[in-house]
C-alpha cells in the first residue's frame, strides 16, 4: 500500500513540475515513480512466477528445483506441501520401477511389454534382458526398429492381432535353423493405455535344464547307493586281510570271518539288485499296443491284489463310468502300473487305526480317459513331493525306489501321463490315456 502511495506521490509531483516548466525536476520525479512501479510489479509477480515454476515442474516431473519457499498465506503453504508430496510420490514410483525392472531382468522367462499410443500405434514399454538374449538382439526401445530387425517374430504377433494366446511357435534366430519356443501373451487395459505382454521361453532350454536336473538327482542317488554298499565292503576287506595275516585262528576269528563274508555277500546282492533295477529303467520294453478294455485290466489287477487287501483288512471301492472302455494300450504294462500304484496305496493305509480305504475310478473326459486311485493314508509330505518320480528315491525300508519312475515311463511310452496330488489324509494318483 505504501509503494502505491509513493508511486502516486512521485507521479503527481512529476506532472506538477512539468506543468510549471521544471523539466529536469519533473523527469527526475517521474523516473523515480517508474522505478518504484517496476519494483512493485516484480514484487507482485514473483510469487506468481514461483507458482508457475512449481506447477510446471510437477507437470513435467522435474524435481531438480529447490522446494518452493512457503509464503505467509495459506495458498503458498499448500502449494509447498503439494510439491513435496508429488516429489516423494515420484521418487517412490521410480524406486518401484527399479525394483520391477530388476525382478524382470532376473527371471529366466523373456518378457516384452508393448503399449498402444494415443494414435493407435504400438511402442515398446519394457523388454527384459532374457527376451533379448533368447532372440539374440539388443534391448530395443523402439517397436519400429524391433519390427525391422526381428520381422519373423513381429509378424507372428501381428498375425494373432495382439490377442491372448498360449502356444508353441517355431522361428529362426540369427539365420540359424528353426527353434521351438513357448509363447504366452496377455492384454491389460488401464485408464489411459492398452498393454500387450509377451512371455517367451525356449523349449530347448527348458528341456535341457530339466534333463540336467534329472541327471544330477539320479547321480546323487546312485553315488549315495554305491557309497552305502562299497564303504562297508572296503572295511570288511581290510578285516579279512587281517585274518589272512594270522597264523592261527580262534573260534571268535572264525565267527568274525564268517560274518564278514555273509555281510559282503548281502551287500553284493543288494548292489546287483540295484544294477538290475537301473537296467529295468534304462531298458523299458517297447509297448505292444492293442485295442484293450481298460475296465477288464483294472478288474484283473484288483483280483491279483485281493489277498493283500484282505490280509491288511483294507476295503476297496471300484467304480467305472462304463462297463467297457476300449483303448489302444499295452495291457501287460498298464496292469503293471495299476498294481504298483495299488501296492503303494496299501502301504500308505495299512497302518491306519480306523479308516483303511482305497478307491479306484475309471471315467472319461474328452479326449482322455482317466484311472483315479485314491487312498486315505497320511499323504505325501510337501518336502518330498517333487522327488517321488526320481529313480531310486523311496521312503519305504524295503522299497527299491523305481516303481513310480517305471510307472511314469510306461505311461509316457503309451502317450499317457501319470500325475498325483496329495494333502494330509489323502493321496490321489491319476493315470491319463488318449481315447481311441
């Protein structure tokens, strides 16, 4: 208010001196009035400039400026608080983005995320390093450049019209022979954008990884079994050498010598059985496929197992969706699998104090036929569920550990599958066959 009064006073004085022909004095007073007016403008405009800078900074997400200084009035105080909140939110989003980028770049699945612009064109929102490594390309940021350098894969996405699918595709990478990839796509729509997510896995890499893991697990079991057999044999051989160095044997020496020989014989027989089991796994007979009634096969298995069921006072419930279900299978090998699964179920429930029940169901769900064998045992512990099909793995004292592995191999040799699910108090094994 004082500035306005001063400007007015100097302005009026300047005009008064000018009318009285005091030109230099008039110019001096008018110049002071002008200077005061400019300073007043700057003073009034400064907060508005700061507001403009702050809003522009938040709009462009550029928080390199210092926080605006809070003014005395409530408006500028709220603006300062809003700027601080937006700055914090921005850096939190950046932190989350860095975490997500690290997660996506650490997984073994290739991920490509496309985003549709406001003009309807696709742009690369994110590509992880695994995706680039699978296709042997740089991590592109432009969809146009990606289409130019990887035309075969881009064409595949365009052929499906960027829709949701899950299938295997064959494409050539770096002008090499075609390779098979597992492709899964999905779409997400947000408030402003449409996103298209591509997940890519090399089938060959998946198979190689599983094969290596399987061999690793198998070698661990074989080495463990061999060490358990050979270590005591080596110790007993040392004892026998001691006996050989003795000129005279007493009764205890003869007894120890006999026990050592018997132990070596038992361990040798055990090793021979182990080798024979391995031979069975590696030399699975070729299935002799023929049109067979699956219901008859299962009934035959139940008759074979009936004495063992009766001995353990186990009740068995059998239910078939039809009286006759014809499949193209090997009846002898299929019977072997059913008997093995029934044997496992019997061992699972034989120690139950109250309920000892096993149920078998045969049913069809196009295009497959299933045999479901369920028992009311304790269930398979979570810690070992991923090991039940590993050769020679067993939790039974007298078990060889090849039954489930052999059963799975037999089912796969007949274009079938063997799976299971288990929880406390229940285990279900599922044999799946291709229907005629």
